[in-house]
C-alpha cells in the first residue's frame, strides 16, 4: 500500500469552497463556493478553467449528471440550476423551495433530481421537463442533505432534527428512520452498492448502517471537529472525510480503522469527493483552495480488480505467483540448490542405490507433475520474511507444484511390514503444511485453495486409517481361524494315527 500524494492544487475561488464533484469521464472537476460561482477545472495539463456565474448566494451543492452533459447546483438563493456544459454557461432555473437549498443529487438514469432545503422538505424534480414532481415532508427541522440510491429506488436524507430518513420513491413514504445521532447531521450518502448508508455531523462521528439488517455496523470518531462531508471509494473499501479540524482522513472500512490523516488545508475542509474510478480524490475548504490528490493506496483501478477476480473465480488451477500484485521476479528461480535437472536413468538408479534422496518409506519415489524437474532432499520452505509495508511474493514456487507419489520398481521384500498408502498422505500433509505456512505469512490468495486441499487430504488420511485398521482386524481374525483349523487338523490326524 502506497501513501496518497498531492498531485495538483487549483486557485480561482475568492471564498470558501463548499462542494466538489468529478465528471463521469474524469476529465473535469467542478467546485462551488461561497463566492456564488462554480468553477470547472480541466484536469488535462495546461487546460483552461471555466467560471459559471448565475446564483445570487452561496453555492451549497453540485453534481454531474450520469451522462456528463449537465451539471446541477443548489444555492442559498432558494434555487436549483441545471447548467449546460458549454462555453456560454447557459442554465435552467428550478424554483420550488421556500428556504435555502442545501444539496442536489441525480438519479442513476439522470431523469430525476432530488434536493434538500431549510424549508424542512425534500423535493424530487423531473430533469427532462425541468419541473417539480413531488415532495417528502416528515423532517422537523432543516434538511441538510438528500441522496438517491444507486438503483434509484430509495432516497436518504438527514438534517438538524438529528435523524436519518429512508424513503421509498415508488410509494413516497418514509420506510425507516435512524435517530441515534448525537447532533445535527450535515451529510449522508449511499455506498456504491446501495447496501449501506453513512452519516456525519457536528458530533464528530461518522456512522455506517447496513440497510439489509437496519443495524449500525461501524462507528468512527477520528476527527476533533465536526465532519462536513465524506465520500465512499467505488470499491466500498475506503472512505474519506473532511472536517473542521483542517484534516482529511482516510478510513479502511474492511479493517475498520484510520489509515491516513492528510494535512494540506489551512482552514476547515468542507468538501471531499472521490473520482468515479477512485484513483483520485479532491478536497476544498475555507482557504479557497482545491487540492487534487492521487489515491495510490488503491493502485489498481476498480474495474481491473473486478476483471482479475472474474478471471480467478475458479480455484483449479490456482493462480501463479506472477499474477499477484506487485509483480516481481520469483525468488526461487535462483535457488539452484533446491532443484536438479533431469538425469539419465542409469544415474538415477545409481543415486537411488547410494542414498534415499528421492526415495521415501515404503519404496515411494516423488517427482514433479511436469516430469521436467526433480525435487532434491534439500528442499526446504522459504524462510519467513520480516513484516514490511511492501508485499513481495514468497519464493515457494517449488512447494506449490503438485507432488505425486509413484511406486518404485519392484523390490524383494525385506520384512513383513506392509507398504501402505498412509505414507503417501503423510508426505502430502507435510508439503501442504509448508505451503500454508508460507502462504499465511505473505497473505497470498492461494491460502483458501491450500486449506481446502489440506482438509481433503486429512479426510482421506482418516479414511485410510479406518480401512487399514479394518484390514488388520480382518487379517488377525483370519489368522486366528487358520491357526484353529490347523490345530483341529493336527488333532484329527493324531487320533487317526
């Protein structure tokens, strides 16, 4: 995991930056400010920025449409504007709220718009017709934020009444309310899958609820000031938050811990936003600056991760270590002492006669599945490396090869000891245990496959033990019967004599 880095900073607003959003094509970043303007920053090098003027008061929220052709903005002037992204900067005005409009959000298809206002209402608008559709009015105080779910079926809102409300867009009814909040709530949003919602506010806490169980699943209190906004990473594994304590914090939601605190702003951080692919994020605050950061801690693009996971969906065959990021040369390639080349049959027989390098108990010979390399008796697992921040693939390629047992040429029995299949599985257990040790140490994806094989091998070993025990019992019983029969025969011969 690499540290996030500051890539660029933008100056152009004359007052605090209140909101930010990336365009779907990731070529532009839009920001709104207390100076009543919107800025469109082109992320290409040396590209021009555009300033949109039209609102009569502070711009409180903005968002690009899913197609990227429109930009919606809300303002304290009680209006919502839909901007056409052109040099002319033309916009349509939506009026319906009687108080300051605090937030704006598009539906997944771009046909609807939801806004929250100080008039205690949430209004849904039709984008194609540029008109009011319906309102949701159960909050008892100012509504600070409202958002559509990723599928458009739900709306979540929060406000100064210290509640988070969940609405059904088909019935237009409130279907759930979360009230265990310690103060006014300023921001709320869905994760990218729509299974969870998070809220933040003046109580310095960030809470995440699972909508499938309607339970609070995570609770973070990592800021020393109120949390003004946050943004989920597209993978849902990370979350960034901006606070009045002048910091941006990055949370690892899988491990449930704070992983980074970024100091770059000279005042309160009011707006934060991830890009659509999660490789960048932006922050803005009262210092009038917009900072563009490179994520780095999630190097691979989310789409590439999903593609790689789909290619690895089957555990047979297991992925090779070269597939695991970061790519690096295999350390076992230079361990020549552990691997020998192919030798002639005459040399092999002579070596087998002189030592037991390749021969196990019961006359078993071990070789690799490819028959191209033979394991030497000096084969040992790779020493466990010390914990570092960089993940290097372990040198266990020789261990991860499939090892098979092959019976040696027939030999004269030296003792009455029976060669059993149990010895084969003993070697399997040993080799798989070494694999698991190395895999667990480096946290590689082969752990689940090796665990499954080890479990199957243990079950097979138990079955062999049961069969062997039964065979021994049968042999013992048959031996007793044979002895009894021979004694009876001797007695009958004696009597006959």
